[in-house]
């Protein structure tokens, strides 16, 4: 089994599409006003948005995008005006993470896990 895509809700895809393009995703499907799909710059996974009239409440959605050069990526995005809630920080689970929200409040985490992404010291064998 392979993960194909993650889809998150958005109130206004016309505003959300440029935001995700700034993050570095490539728009591959534009079926406005209801749907947009992006290719990730690395790997084969895709990410999509679907139009909704109301957003979920609380912090139910977390989307992780791995970046090898996390600090440089965050710095470049900040220079484009993207605001982060957490600058790159080493976490106790051995990943380095930066956190931000998209225009609809979905939690995005840019991270670098390296070898620990799939093989942390506490991995179940």
C-alpha cells in the first residue's frame, strides 16, 4: 500500500492555491470552485484541497511535509511573507519541525526527520 494523497478543506480555493504554490507544491488539477490538486516536489504523493462551506472545529488536521533543508526552506518562505507559528525546532521525537497554518487554519508542519522518520530508536520490530 502507498499513500496517494491527503485532502484538506478550504473555504476559497482561489486564495488557497497561490499559498500552496508559494510553499513549493505544483498545481496539477484545477477544477474550480470545488477542487485543486498539487504534486509534491519530491516523491509521488499528492496534496489536494476541496471546497467547503464550513471548516472543521478544533485542531483535527495536521499535514506534514518533509524538507531536507528545513531551515533554508523556512527562511525562504518567510522572505515571501509566509508567517510561521513555530520556527525550526528540534523535537523530543528526533525531528526538526516548523509549524504554520494555511489560510483556512489547517495545521501544516514542515519537518526533517532523516533516518528517524521511519527508524526512530523506539521503532517496533
